[in-house]
């Protein structure tokens, strides 16, 4: 009996609802080049690849580029890939993007306190500020499941996480640590990016979770 090997390339690409398809004009320049490079390696939706490359692109530019619209708007995108577990290839999509991101920032690997780093999860508000302390730190927080962050935010001792994420989204020039955290240095010109994935079945956990999800995304 012949051996049959199924790889992701042989699987049919998942069907994206028409309303979620990105217009052709969105795929230009580096975004089109990236899609051409990764699209045939997984059946993930093209829109997932677009959201992922937004963060690759943003983390590489950092605070070097901004658009002025009442304030400086930097390319520090907060994204969340929402889809069914195991079928929509959310993690696979991110693995493609993170591989490119690590290669682009390979020069930081030898630094004792690297200017760029991917951090898995948020343990506390103080830990987040410690990661960003110093000058022009670029940090991408990776959450395998966004619900874990929402669960932490419901705890009284960690209720300041969501307000902190909101503040960091505006890319302030200076973020001072709490007064009692004397061993944490201020974060000067930080660049913070949030990457999350969310299983559609968990949205039904309750209206409160959905409300918190909208606040973060």
C-alpha cells in the first residue's frame, strides 16, 4: 500500500466569508511580496497573513515613522486573530510572521538587554513596564489565547493591565513606573505591540468577556 503524506500545501485553503476578504488594493508592495511568500505554505486566510505582516512591518519600523493626525500615530498595531481552533491556522499564520520578524531583528540577539524582543504573555503591569524600561524598547507581547489576558484583568490586583495597554497604544514619550516600584526604570519612547489569538467558541462565555475584548482590540 503506497504511503500517503499530507502536508499543509496539499490541503484546501479555508474559505473566507466575502465580507472579510481584503480588497486587491490592500495587497501592494511588501504586503504582496509577503503574501506570495507564505500563502502556499498554509491554508490560513489571506486576511490573517495581512494582520500578521502588519506587526512584522510595524515592529521593524518602530518609532522611525509616524502619521500626524492630531497626534503622532505610530505603526504599533494591536491585532487579534479570531477563528475556530485547529481549522483556521491562527498559530501557523503567526509562526510564519515570527520567523520573518526574528530574521529581521537577528542583530539584537547578542545584546544583554535587547532593543527588540517577543514576550510570551503578560504576568503583571509591573512586569510589562520592566520589559519596556530604558530607551526605545520594542516589545511584542504574544498571547496564545486572548481570554487569558481578559481573565487576569478581572482580578482586582491586576485590573490595571487593560488601562496600561490603552496608554501604551498611544505610544507616549515617557512611561513612569508606579511609585513603589523603585527598581524599575522609566520607559522612554517605548514601542509596544500586542498579538493575540482567540477561539470563536469562547466568545459565548459571556457578555462581560466580549466587552473586555472590544476594549483591548
